[in-house]
C-alpha cells in the first residue's frame, strides 16, 4: 500500500500527542503508564515484523524480552557495568537466542517453530528459578540504575526508540525484503521455485525481530529497575500476540497502536477490581470475533478512504 | 547401428554435450515406485516433451530434477554439475526453473509483485534492476496490462502465463513446464504455444514440457519422452511416438477417449 500524506500526518499527530500527553496531563502516573505502553509497542511491532509478515507465529516472544531484560540485570548486578551497555548487549543476546531456536526449527514446516519458541521461553522461566543463586529466583535481580533519571525524559527516550523501531521495521516491510516475507507467507514452495532462500529470510527476520524485542526488554528492565522470571512467561507472549491481532497484523504501525490502546485499557480497568479481567476479555473477544482483521489498522484505512 | 545405440543417440539429442543428464533416477512412495530409474539427456537448445497418462510419474520426475523431492537413487547433472542434494532454490539459481501443474501464485499480491519475487533471486538480482526486469518479463508473456491486478482476479489462462513468467524471471537456461496447457480453452492454446516457441527461439532456452495429450505439443517439440507407470517406455520424434506400440498400449489400452494419437 502506498504511503499517503494523511498517513504521515496521522503518524506525526499520534507521536506528538504521545510526547505531549504527560506534560499536558502533568502527571507522573501517566508518564509511567505511557512508558509501559510504548515498550509494549516495541514488542508488538517486533513480533509483527517476523510473524505478521511471514505467518510463522511466534508463541514465545517473551524469550527475547526476558533475554534482553536479564542481560541488563546481570550487567548491573554482576558486572556493575555502565547501564548504557545494556542496550547493545541485550540486542546481541536476544539475537543469539533467535539463532539457537530459529536455526533448527525454521528449516522445518509445521508447528515446530511455534512450539520451540513456546517451550524455550517456558524453559528459561524455569531456569531462572532453578539457578536462583545467580538469578535471584522468584525475586529476580534488582538494583538496576535508571538510564535517565527524569522519568519524563526517560519516557521521551523510550518513545524515540519506539518511533525509530517502527520506522525501521516499516521501511523493511515495504522493501524487497518485506515482499519476500509476504511471499513466504503465501507459499514457501513457490518461493523456492522463485529461487529464494526461504530459511535464510525466516531466520534473519527472526533475528531482527529478536533484536528489537531484546532492546525493549532492556528498556523495560531500566524502567522497572528490576527483572523477574514472569518476563519469560507465556502470558507476556500471548498479551503481545493479542495486541498485534487487535492492531491489525502485518502493518507494524497497527500493532504499535494496538499495544498502546490495550495497555491503556488495562490500566483504566484497574478501578474495576476483580471485574477487570472479565471486561478486558469481553472487549477482546468482541474485537476478535467481529473484526478478525483487527481494529486499528482497518479502521484507519476505512476512515481515511484508503483503497486496500 | 544397433537398436540400443540408435535409441541412445535419440536420447542424447543432436548436439552431443548434454545440458541436462539424468541417470537412473528413482523414487518410491511407500509401496508405489513413482519413478523407476529414469535416464535421459537434453542437449542445449532442445525443446522436448514428456508424455504419459495420469499417474505416469511425470510431475514426480520434475520434482526430482528440481530438488522438491529427494531421489532414492540416481543422479541429475546440469552442465556436468551434480544437482542431487541441493535445495530447490539453489537449483533454480543454477539455471533450472520450473512451473507447477496446479498454478501456485502468491496470494495477496499483484501480478507484478508475484514476478518481482523471482527477480530477487540471487542469480538475477545483482545483474538487473529488479522492477524493470519484472516488467520486461510481463511484456514477454503478455501480462503487461495486468501488472497491477491482484492475482485473485486473474483469469485462469493468465495464471498459467504468470506461472511461466515467474520461472522466466529467474533467467533459466533450462525451463521445465508442467502441463502448461492444462485447463485452457482451444482459443488460448495456440497463443501460449507460440509464446513457448518464441521463448525457445529468442531466449535460447532449453525447454522440457509435460503433457498427457500428445495433440497439444505435436508441433512444438522435436522429441518426446514417453512414460508409463514410472518408466520411460519410448523416446522419439512425435511422429514416431504416436505409432509406438507401447505408447498406443499405454493410452488405448487403458484410457479410451484420452488417446495420444487422437
Ligand atoms: N508426494 C507423494 N506421496 C505419495 N505418492 C505420490 C506423491 N506424489 C505422487 N505420488 C504418486 O505417484 C504417482 C505418480 O504421480 P505424478 O504426479 O508424478 O503423475 P503425473 O504423471 O504427473 O500425472 P498427472 O498427469 O495426473 O499429473 C501417482 O500414483 C501419485 O499418486
Ligand atoms: Mg502431473
């Protein structure tokens, strides 16, 4: 689909609104919630790049998130490194995990990749408990330093990272690379007949996806100032997949907005106490049932009169 | 000249050094041997047909040549280089491309994008500007006007051309066409045959075409390899093949009304 002036205008408007909201709202609470929203947006966008485009669903994105976050945690508590080392090293570690899981399983067809991701994340969660002397067990690792002391400035930093992440992934998705990923989703055998090395593109895309997810994990660790095993949990992975579905798979920016909206919704429902989960689930079921193509991306396209 | 030597000369084709050399290729599916040790060669510049009734093993033979299925035994050489064991995309990048019997376009994409994917194969992407190359291929197969159409709205005849376009985009030396005429109306067959002839002549392509009715490619091919029950039963000119007793038996004997000579 072509990029129209209205799309660019909408993107700039949305980013400006996100950047100014904590100032206008003049609320530290809002800053915190929005930081979380934007970190989830990085995770959703990175999931969408690999799985949304190739159709190979990743049920263990939390593996990369946890790998990135624990990298930040170990650097802080074991090596007492400058906290900024967390960002590049979390990327490297997450990409290494992508190779370890993706290389043996993405060559195969069938559910191996989805299952391997799901189990790898679950195994890591268990390992964090088993090696509690190193990992801090249930409590995890704490005492991380913030990257930037002012929460508002940190929020703006994370927002900038998210915008760059989304921009890079969208450019890639619209390039020849993205075309090949969509072709893989269409028919792997035809891709082979077209001379395309399907396995290479799947593994490389998973590495890119993991890189941004790991980066988001490190940003999350330096936001919470601690890391704990639930980062690897299947709930984290599934939450991200739901955000992508609500946003509209394959568009990158749809999942970004889906992640922001659902994180906000979760926060708004806190007031409802024990009914919160029911309301949340009901909203999701309604969206997924009536709008199988997602809510955000299709709605925007319809409102602005885009053809496809 | 002994009879086997004569057959051998025919199998080898006129020019001597084979572009493709298939030797003793065999494939079993459970209890069924779909290809029972096929051997033949193609000379560069030939246009050859593979004829055989349903289930003869023609498509399986293509899958074996292109790496989509691993043979149990035998060897396949392109220009003297062994292809066995290579992934299908690598074989394509060596210059051997194929079409599918059941058209397999990339859904959710335009006609141009469908061809563009194949223009991104390593064999061609560094030599030509991909989009320009894709448009040139669409011109060649007569799909220029449809470049922007989603493949979902393409009539069947155009899907068959798109299948050929995708293979051509990889710049093959040897093109394998699996029943390119299947399901086409009589008015569509001749233009497609002319397209294939033009590709053979102007692009210097070597072509191997599967058909199960000889009528379609009588005038197109110079040699025919006839298969039945996974075996090559005869090799010869189209005129020789229609009169070959084993071919007549394979067709008349079993599938009345679908006769080779009809
Ligand atoms: N993947 C497979 N697994 C099991 N059996 C197969 C497989 N592919 C083909 N066969 C069997 O092998 C035999 C040869 O099939 P093949 O598709 O090669 O025939 P064909 O000559 O192309 O026939 P048609 O004219 O119908 O396309 C058939 O009996 C078929 O059922
Ligand atoms: Mg067949």
